[in-house]
């Protein structure tokens, strides 16, 4: 499989190693549109012949760090993978830990997780769209998306107490209950967002200048996307209907109705429009969550009864669970567990191995950006140099997530 | 004796040969326009993008002096010449570019019989001087000896081929229509504003002007997202400021020319001001040109950047053809009106 995918990649390259006639440009790490990484772009005339994504510039040894601390502390650590999408990045870890601990979260907690996951997804897509906008030097799209993202960060803050590093899901449940009046405030935000999505369509996606930059550029065919193992909106824009929310049973997604937006074109425009459609779907999911939200505890009975009676009573009354002290030394039963979740960027996969101590023996994480980074080598050759930022923007690639 | 000298100085200053190119609408006004238009561009974009824009310098006036503060900072910044750069062209090219950007004001009249250099060929003179700027930008990029700046220089060369020809032909089609190449006479020959006489030429000239000034959607030469700052990438301090101001100076000169050719210049002439002193009678010329500039910088809030090959294709396949059509149109109108 590996050799097969590397064959596909090299089949697209227009450049042989050691060819010195190509004009070599080092894009990044200090460059307006490189992000935290370096791309070695080789040009012949105005045509890209090869791109080497030089990954690892923001590698922080996340997996190794997670081995050195108690399992519970891996949650705030691994949030830093993708700070813009931190709940989606860690909900799979929590699910894996729960599978290992055999702790079943109560239904209300699952619904609350779904709620925050979808808020995160909207914020993450807005971030990606903003960056894609500025990569075409479309400053209005950039500012609008980043400004409107604030609405969702504030909702998340209201729910969890933090704008970005929520640390909301804990094994067996969530930390806080739904605040009062959240539904009304969400409804206001959702109406605003729906209006804004129309504005985005007008200023950006239906703008002839943007369309000419995106349509037919960076086309990823269905078969290629499958062979390369692409995930997330990039995969769905190529016509493959795959979503970890359907593939794995986590949060409350099995009880909710939503569509997985798919497009057939596989070009930059399709990748962007899939994200717009996903924001609409997320709004509908949150509406359902708030309507269907069951009442009950937000932490598994198993852990709730470990709390001292006074704190337990306070927790049920106020809806705020302080981290129960027991969590700090929670012993993971020996064994292994896997879980996956759909982030804004695609599917994230966790593999937790435990030898029975409080610290995981091995914590493996495969992030969506890590799986999508191959597209940088694969898509740009044959395109104009100025297509490079357009393709980069449309991939919604996030270097810290890939580098871990 | 002393009074004579003062009188002489005042007369020298108030003569069209000095006042027009140096004070209004020339150098001094151009610098003020430069400060205000960059501020206005940022404020307009901020308004559309739900931001505040420049604010802290002169807070009571909405931060209008922000550019002056930035410029002052540029003045005191170290000017670094890279080891690998070709020193003499590296330093001379920006100066050359600035001179070429200011030179057109020597030919642009601001009121009837108030042109610095009265020439029957002032229109081609202005365009010729402006079309020499890309050469100095090319020199800047090449002498910087940086991979990004060479890319930028090559882009400048490509782009100038794409816009110069439509710009010239659409301007010359108006010259045919008016039967003169003198900017001063062109205003008199407009019974109705020129853009109504030949809308095709007006549109082509406008787009070529945006391309020439390197404003969005054609800011390809600077191309921040690909080549950082294009030809200006190695420049620091005030020379970088010149590179930044160059586009706006070019835009200002071309806006004045556009106003004269297509928007009936300084008409309606304020008689009172003209009798007081002809040099200040061009306020309508200035106001129209300024509004035009505001429109051009507003485009930044609407568009992103076209790709280089798309812009060249637009230049050659659409605007070159349109400019030729406008030429034919002008000849047609001329023939009909003569008959």
C-alpha cells in the first residue's frame, strides 16, 4: 500500500532528483503564507515541477510527552495539537480512555460533547476559510471569517469557561453542564451565521476573481484520494462519502440526523464549498442536540460516587464538576484501545496502550493534517506558481497538527 | 532690493512652471494625497471588514496621521544594503523610479493655461514617462539578487507588457476623438465628459490604470503570498517606503490624466478662484481624481489577486481587443461628427 501511494506521488512529479535547471524557492518558515513549516518549491518558468513539504518545524514530541504523565494530563496536552479545534482533537482520546477504563458516559454528557464538537467544527472551518482567503490576498474574507469565528469562541467559552483550550471532556463525562439561556444565544448566533454564509458566497465564492483562481485548480480525483489515504473535507470534495462521525460510534452522532456533504469535482472550489456546507450541517446538528438534550447527570455514576458527598451534591446542583481528585491517579487497566473522531480537518485516530499504570505506555495519534500533507507533493506539480497558495489554502492544512 | 528679491521669489513660486509641478497638483499635493489615500484605503477596508483601522496616531481625527508616523519611522530605520546585492543599481533604481513617478506632473495642467510645460504632446509624454517606471522596478529586483525579488521583477516585466498597450491605445483613441494630444486642449474639446463619448476607452483605460498601479485585483508584482514583497523584498527603511509609495504616485498621476481625458478635467471651472489665482482653480480636477483613487483602492475590499497568467491573458485577449475597438469607435465617431 505504501509503495503504491509513493508511486502515485512520483508519477505526478515533473522533476528528477539532481536536476539543477529548476528554480528553487524556499517558502518558509519565515514567509507570509507558509505557516509553521517550509516548502521547497521548484519551478520551471512559472510552472511548479515539485514541492517538498519540509515537515517537523513545530514538532513538540507530543506522543512522548504523553507517555511521561498521567493519562488525564494528556487531554490538555493534546489539545495543543490543534488549538483551533481542541475539543474535536481530544474527544477521541477521551473515548479511547473510556473504552480502556470501561466507563460509560451518561447520555447528557454525550450530547454536550456533540454540542462542543460542532461549535469547534464551525470555528475551525471559519479559520480555514479565512486563511484560504488571505492566501488569495482577499482580506475581506480573512477578516470576516476571523471576526465571525469570535461568535463561536464566545459560545464555547460560555459552555466550557475557555475560548480555545476547553478541556471539556473527561473520562466518564464532561466538566460543566449547559449554562442557562444557551439555546437562545445559540439561536441568535446560528441566524447570524446563516446570514453571513450568504455574504461569504457573495463576496468570495461567487466572486468571479475567486472562482477563476479556484475552479479546476488542484483537482484530486476520487481514485487518487482513496489511494493516498486523504481524510476529511478534502476527501469528501473528491466524491468519497466517508466521515468518522458515521464510521465510529462516539458522542451522540448515531442519534442525530445529518448529511455528509460530498462534491464530485475535487478542485479547490469543491473543497471550500464542502466546508461551507458542513457549517450549515453543524448548525442543524446543534439545533437537534439542544432540542433532544436528555436530562440527567453529566458524569458517569462510577466516578460521581467517588466524590465526597458534599462536593457531589454541589456538583449536581451547580452543574460544574471539579476534576475529581481520583482522576489524577487513575490507573489505566492493562490493554489497548483505539478511537477516532472527525475533526474540522478530517479524521483523527488515537491508539492508547496501557501496562496497568497511571501513565499510558504508548499513546499514538494520527492527525488529519499528517495524512493530508502528501497532497502538497501531489497536487501542485504542473500548476502555476501562484496556484500554490490557492491549493494550500483550500487544503486547510495546519502544520502544528501534522508535526505533533 | 530685499523686497525685489522676495517679489521675485513669490513670482517664481506662483509661476505655473513651479507652482503646478511642485505645489498643486504636483509634488507637495502628491505627498499629502499619498498619506491620505493610504489612510483612506485602510479605513475603507476596515469599515467593510468589521474593524477599526488606523486609530492611535491623532485619535480625534481617526488616525489620519498614521502614515506620517510610519514614514517617519522609515526615515530613521537603518538602510541595509545586502552583501550580495549590486550596490549602485540597488541604490539608484529606487531613486530613478521615484523621479519617473514624479516627472509626469511636469506635463499635467491643473487649470486653463496653467500647464508647467505647454506641449502639444503632453499626453504621450506623461504615458511615456510612466511606462519607464517598470524598467527601474526591474532593475531594483534584479540588483537585489534575491530569488523572490527576481521573480517579482520578471512579473513586473510581464505585467507591463499586458497593460501598457491597452493603456496607450485607449488614451490615443481619445486623442483621435478630440483631434489633439495636448491634455490642456482635451478638456476644452469635451462638450460632454469623455467617458460618455467613448465608454469603451474609458473602461479599458480604467482597468489598465489599476493594473499599472498594481492595485488589487492585479497586485501581482508584490504578490505577498508567493514572493513576499516582490522586487522590494531586500529594501529597508525609506527606500522600502518609496517602493510602497511608488504605486500610489503612479495611481495619482494616472487618475489626474484619466480625469482630464474622460471626466472633463477642471470643468466646471470656479471663476472666482480662477480670477484670484489660476493655480488653485483645479480643485474639481483634484476632487474628481481623488474620488477615482478612492474607488480604485476600494477594490481591495472586494477582490483577491488574479494569477499572473490570467492577468496577462486578460490584458492581451480582452483589454487589448477592447482598446482596438475603442480606437475604431473613436474613428467612427470622428467621421460621423465631421460629416
